[in-house]
C-alpha cells in the first residue's frame, strides 16, 4: 500500500509537471475559439447590417439610364446673329479649355489676335464669334471679353470697341494676372462665417471672380464718379445679359457665353444656361457670400454668371464644389458641381449643341482653344522595372481623362464633320505642327523666355522652327494654377497671338 501511494504520488507529481503545459494549450485553444467567435459574430453583424429589409430607391427619374443628359438649346433664345453688323450666314463658336491662368491668358492672346483679322469693311473675326463655351480658366478669358463689351456700353464709351485697348488700358491685364487662390485662403482664415455656415472658401473665389473678371468693382467705381441721378443700375452680370429669350423684346447685345461644370454625382456636363438651370429647377445658390433661396429667385435668367465661372473652375481638392439648391426632388434637393474639365476639358460639346440648334446661320465654324500643358504622352519608358501599385493607382485616377485627350482631335473632327461644322484648332501643338527641328536637350527657362519674348514683340511672323520648338516647351512649363507671373502671362499672350498668326490665311479663307 505504501508502494502504491508512492507511485500515485509520483504520478500526481508527474501530472502536476505536465498540467501546466496542458493548461497552456487549453488556454490557447480557448483563446482561438474566442477570437474566432468574435470575428464570426462581427462578420455576421456586418452581413445583417447590409441586408436591409427594404430597398430605398430615391428615384426621381431626372435622367433615366441610357437617356441623354440635358443640353442647351439655342433655338429657345434670340440668335446672336441678330446683333448689329453680324454676318447672319456665318455662325461661329469658340470653345476655350481649362488650364487655370495659363488658359485664361493664352485664350486672351488668341481673342486679341482674332480681333486683328479684319473681315468685310468694318468687322473682324472676333466680332463674328457668336458663342463662347468655356471650362475653368478658359472662362476667365471669355468672361473678360464679355465684361469688356458690357462695360463699353455701360459707360457709354463713344470710341470703337477694342479688346486690345481693354486689355492694356481697361484692367483685363491686371485681372488675368491676379492670384485667385489668395482670396480663397484669406477668406477661409479671416471669415468665421465660413466656419459655422454652409458657405465655404469657394464662395470667396466666386466673389473675387465677380469683382474682377466680370467687372463688378469697375462698374461700382464708375458709378461713384457720377452724380447720384446719373448713375445706372448696379448689379452683377447675369445669364440674362448674354441670353435673350425668343419672346423677349430686348435686343441681343452680346455673344452667348456658357461656362461648363461637372455634376459631382453623375459626372455629366452641366452648362450654365437659363434652359439648363430651369431643367434642374435651381432654387438656391450662394452669390457674393450670401445665400439666395427659392423665395428670392424668380427667374433663371437672374442667376449671376460668376456662379457658373466658379463652378466650372472648382478644381477638385483645392476648391470645394459648388452647391445649388434644386426644387426637383423633395429629398435629394442639392446639385453639387465641380470642375468642368472632368466631363469635357475643352467645352466643345456645348459649343456643338449651340451651333447645331441655332437655325439662323448657314455656314458654321468652331474654334477650339486647347491650353493643355501635358504635351505628347510618352509611348516608351526609360525604366525596366514595373510601375509600383501606388503609381499605378495614381495613373488610373486620371486615365480616362488622358485617354479622352489622346483621341480628342479625332473625335472633334468626326463630330464636326457629322454636323457640317468647320473646326479650327488653336493649341500649343500648332506651334510645332509639321516642325521637325530638334529642340535643345536643356532649355534655360528665364534666358530663353526673355529672348523669345523679344523676338515675338519685334518680328512675330519670322520665328524659326527651332525657336518654335523652344516656345512650345516654355508654354508647357507654365503650371495649372490660379496665379501667374508677369513673364508667364506675357508668354501666354504672345503664344496665343503666334498660333493665330500661323493660321491666319486659312482662317480668312473661311470668310470668303
């Protein structure tokens, strides 16, 4: 019995030596079961949360699947051909691309050069343009021109209108060199209203556009110089200033001007015209840092142009999207708009619609101003290694835009041929078209810019092919931003003038 007790005690001691490890394994098994149970429960709850009992459709059938998005109809308005001195047989639209201050100044250089091309006895090519369709920075060029026309009439200037004079003496030059990012930043930091209301930093940009590009401050300054009884009515430029309803008794004074934005949700283009605003049943917006609601909005023709320009240039991430209130749907009652370049960075689709739906002109032309600075996309790489996942993800973000751009000219030519419209391209690419001169391997930006500007000022027509290659590279080097240096601005103006000069004979043939 004693032996057995000793053996049992030995076994007990042996078991005591083993149990700690056994208990440990048991603990791990129990822990694994607990973790597995937790993960299973979490996944099950997530599955339950995604399996709703009901489907909330929220369909308002604004645009059904496969249907066309709303596009402007020029036949709803009096034709710009009815302006005094117009050639009613010739309809011309100009589409000006995005590209920040680079596009604004390049487009302005082209407009001034077109003004210098005379047609007929008293007209010029610029005066014959009936429709402006712009995106982002391109709208600053078109808006500046429309405002110059309006200010010329507003001040009852007796001299003949000159865009060149308005640029150098009327403030356009300063307005297109101004930094429009500064008021966005300072407005956010200095205004507590932006911290506690639905106003945002983009509203500071809209006010700055209205003040400078669209001439609000110039008109106010002019009014202050007059006696109180002689002061004309003071207001921002509105859609009704560039669109005259067909049944309206007012005369047509200016070309139609459309700024194009992009619907944040559908990624469809949204042109700022009265018929499109009515289609979306716009019932509220922000203007000059003030909210306007449906009880204050009587007519889509009263919507300020600055809202469209700001929406068209609301570059993603940098500037908040533009929000318009809509009465179309009771639950989803806001329309969010962002940079128009996402849907169409040229604005040619709207220009096509305007030309096609205006029944007055017989012959139709479209000028396409392309201020894209990416240049020719590379076909080959100098690296053997495959692209990293991060680089690939970044590339895919802009892949659809790049693909559209590669095919843009072909698509434009096909579309214009379909509508029997003659396209004319004004882009940086025209500087080196059929030019096989080899540019230098390295270009000193400052020195070459000074040298080429001197050549362009003194002998615009006689620029060598090698210098055109350098000019092309300098144009591509100007970044896309809402600011520009004086040297970059002058380079863009003269580059625009050179592009027109290179094609002036072909342009004038269209008017014969």
